[in-house]
C-alpha cells in the first residue's frame, strides 16, 4: 500500500512541474531575438517603381537578446501593409545558425542574423545568413508604411517593427494599432504592443531603421529605433563596416570614403519646380540627407526650341550649394527656357540629369557644366 502511495505522489509532482513550465505559446531556442535593423534599399532605388522584390537591396537583421538562439529553421519575417493586412513573408530561414554567443550574453552583445536579397548581399559583399530570392511568394518591404514581424513561421510572434503610416485596423489587430495581429500568440512573453511606429514619413532609402535599445517589458518602436546608415553583421560576426572618414556611412557604400561631407552617390534630382516672372526661380529637392552636406548642384539652361537635342544648353548655375537658382534673363520672342539640374559630390560622385520619356539618358547631350 505504501509503495502505491509513493508512486502516486511522484506522478503528481511530475505533472505539477510540467504545468509550470509550459507557457502560453510554444517556446524554443529562437524566441529570444529582436529585430535589429530594417533596410529597404539604396537611394537610387527610391524612385524606381519597376524593380522587382528580388532586385531591391533589402535586408532585415535580427539580434539575439540571450545566448543559444540558434534554432532558426522555418522561422519567418512576416510583412504587413499599412492597415495590418498580411502581404506574405520577406523571407524564411531554411536552416539553423551556428553561433549562439557566449553563455549568459545579453543584448546587444549576442550574435546577429542577417536575412536579405542577393542584391543586398552584393551591395555589402559579405555572406548573408539567408538569401531570400528563390523563395516562392515572398514580398518586398514597403517603404512608405508597414510592419515586419519575426515569427516561428506560423502564429508565434517574437518581435515586430512598424514604420510610416502603419495603423493596424481593429479587425486585424484587436489589441491596438501596433499590437499583435489577430490570431497571433505571444512567442516570447514580452510586451504585446509595440507603441508608435518609427519614421512617420516612411523609411528613408539609404538608411536603416536601427534599434538603439531593447526592453522586453516596454517595447516602443518610435523610441527604440532611429534612422541610421546601415551596418549589417552576419551570425559569424562578418561584416564590411569599415568607415575610414568616420562620417557614419561605411566605405563600401561611401562615394568618397576620404571626405566626410560626401556620402552616397547623388541620384537624379527630384521635385524640380519653376516659379516667378519675369525673374524666375528654379527649385528642387535636397539630397544632403543621404549624399552629404558637401553635395552641390549644376543647372543647365537652354531654349525650348532646342529641347529635343539640348544643342544650345549653357551652364547657368554650376556648383550651387543651395537647392534653387534664379534667372533674370528673358528668352527669345516666341520661345522659352528649360532648366535641367544634376547633383554632384565631385569627381567620381556625379549624379545624373535623368532620362527622357523614351528612356534615353540626357547626360551625353547636356555637356556645358564641368
């Protein structure tokens, strides 16, 4: 009789222990990770809507917040639009990773994992932990507004980052505008709301949404993240993040790695508009946020009667340090002036005058500016 009682007591002890160690969602050595960086592409990709998801240099970097988070097989980066509708996955991990960090490591001193397109890998040159191009049905990261969530591949969600005009509808996210999606399970037992999205105007091409801090109890995208130049690192610690001129942009991306006022290579000028009469003012959008404070602008001018060939273009305002130029000249009777602008960071870092509606480059025709 005593032997029977002892068996019964042992069984009850085991059951009680099991009940205490099973959380609300299934946990494994993958759940103690946070999204570290989200990169949507280079400045030159900003206005190119024709690029496919695989042609965009995009990546997401994760960072372990504790050691041994190596069981990444089938984990996924889920992508949502600005209303919280699930668009698909940016990428799925096809295997586990090797490096789990030193025992007891804590954020930000544990290993990272970088997941991205082949275009992104080619841009940064070192090996990525997962290339996503060949994966069926994958989607690009939406720059204007959206959210990416790190999941176990099904319903367990470990971390999310939202940006731009993201505001998940009540139907999609009953817990709030940047809370867990309907049907999600809390995969790491951290906070279930992620606060105000980062970057209200959307993510900036040429910069990443980069995590500054991690707090499991109080996740807050707008204060935990900031826009910064990208610095991806893979699980083994490999990277290409040397920054010779200490301007924040790594040499691999810097158009002039020895001059800290020049960053990314300038791109085609946007936002050009002409106002005033008879003295006119030509204005355009600044590129200093990604091309650097040393960026300048060359404005070419010619008559509308020669617009098709640019054969009478003159360098009206070379090397302008501002984003506007005035012109008090009056065009010939019955004619008018056109103005074309390019941005320049100096030798080897000269932008483009853009292309005609037929796709032909204007650069060879507009030759008057140095």
